[in-house]
């Protein structure tokens, strides 16, 4: 993303914050869990495996980000 001269990325209207990242990860976990269930019922194993990976990646992100003592 480009910024104008003298503009701080933190002050940008479209700047990303930790809240947006957290929301995106939570949304990915919820959608991934729903698609794992749908894939399991439909016996679509590629859908189960890809979305199980999405859920695990989201949970790993939470574990890494909110681990006690992690800066």
C-alpha cells in the first residue's frame, strides 16, 4: 500500500489494526468449521482437509498471539 508523503500508515483511514486481524481469524475459524462439517456430511475429503487446516492455522495464530509472556 502506498502512502502520501508525510502520511503515517497508522493514521490512514484504511490502516489495518489488530482488531481487524482478530476478526478475520475468528471468521476464518467459524467458516472453516462449518465447511469441515459440510464436507464431512458430503464425503468431500478435500474440503474437510483444507478447512481443517484453516481452523488449525487460526487456532495456532491465537495460541502464538495470546500465549502468556509473548510480546
